[in-house]
C-alpha cells in the first residue's frame, strides 16, 4: 500500500519507516501540509497520513476522493481540522485516540513549573554568568487550587501529578467520569476558585473560546492558564487583554489559535506577521512552546504503531476500531459496534 505522508518532520520518519516496512506500507513523505493546492500529491496513493495542522476540509476531501484515496489516517487524536460529516460516503477516517497521555500531562506541569519558578529566565541569566536572583521569585504549588477542564486520560493524569504536589484539585467536564473520586464543579465556579487552570478538552463548537472576554470577570486575580490541547479553546485577544489588565498572572501555551502556518516551522530569520502571537511572546509572563507536548520517544513510537495498525485493520478486516464514527453521532456510539466500516 502507498500513503502520502504530509507535514513530515525528521522525528516522524524513523518510527513510521520501521512499522511501514514490517507491514508492507510505503510512505511517501512531503514536507508540505495537505491543502487544496497539495492534495494532488496523493495521486496514486491508497491513503494519506495527516497531522493537526493539515487542511482536511470539504474541498480537499472531494479532491482526494476524485484521486481514488480510500483512507485518511490521522496520526493524532484531535480531528477539529477534518470535515468529518462531508467525508461520510466518500473517504473513511481513522485516528490515534491515545499515544502518550503522560507526555502531554507532564509537559503541562513542566511549563507550569518553568513559568512560576522563572526557570527559563534563570537559565538565560546564568549563561551570561549573571547569578542575581532579582525578579525570579515564584510561589509554592502546594496548597494551591488547580482547576482542570476536561478529565479524559490526559486530564486525569495531570490531576494525579497535581495531587502529588499537594494541590487542591477541582474539575469540570460535560461528561464527568463516574466513580473517579474527582471533585467536579460548574465551569464558572472553577474559574472563580482556581489559582491555576489547565485545559485538557477537545475543540468543539461548545469549547471554542471557552476562555473569552466574558471569562475575565470570573477569574481569580493572578490566575495562571495552561493550554496543551487546542489553541482555539482560548481567545488570544481576550488573553492579551486579561494579561494587560493584570487579571491573568501568566499563560503557558503549547498551542495557539492561528498556529497552522507558524508552528513546526523555523521563522528565526523572518518577521512573523501574526501580531497577536508576537505580542504574547513578548510578554514576560507568557511561555510558549510550539505544539511540543506530545513529543516524546514513547509517543512517537505509539503514534506510528497505532497508525500502521489502523491502516492494516481497515484494509485487511474491512473495519477499524479507531474509525471516526461521525455518521452515527458521537464517538463511541457506533451502531455497527465497530464490526464493519462506517459506510
């Protein structure tokens, strides 16, 4: 089988080459992202392998369908960049529901500790042999209240990490985990009580801009926001306003609303035209990483192994347990019990 692999990076290839050869799947790697202009590169391929910032909109899906593409293999869990309804009846879509929830949860905590203990600033200072402690005062996590929005696998692991630091944990989820022992509260109450808020929920119509200008009045003064999920959970303009008002004490962002044409690329020798991102990065209390939370050896191996397994299962068995069940409704409510293809 042949698959066009879009938005390929050097760290993607070793694992995919390994599992691809073991399963007789040839990946053709392209640095470019999938979009209307690049869809033609999938000509002659059985499927495409895409990531979080590839464009899998209706027009792209139509072109892939015309080219005979049978499967879109997402090498990620989120699928907000895919028009799943439009794909029904044309192309099947599979994903990697979990690759390393520990990687993302641990990165969220790493960003929090780096931010509040000014570790990144201290690192830069000592490189210049500046050993002054002025301006590096942080605060203890022990005893602080952390609000966790979204209690899937990543959210629950982050909760466990926070408990290890002796933090008080409250959480919000539209679908609370039963018998989990998690202290669930309404979202507004979480905003009002939390010293730190970490987002671990998918991007949907309901969660789009779950942090907006109206949220600012609800936050505790000096709150720290962490987002390792999807950029559009937070309205970047509202975030900037909250920081300038001194309402938001800090932000740890591994994702950004308009990251598609920026993250994963090197712009060090160029002028970034996104003024909002430039202003955020310039803020002394904002820490930005470029969608790096997933990037561990374990996660990369799991992503490749699961993606290849999805491809094999789909073509060999006529079904895949990780197919997006978009026609039936919500994920996990497949009327066919995953025993046959969605259509």
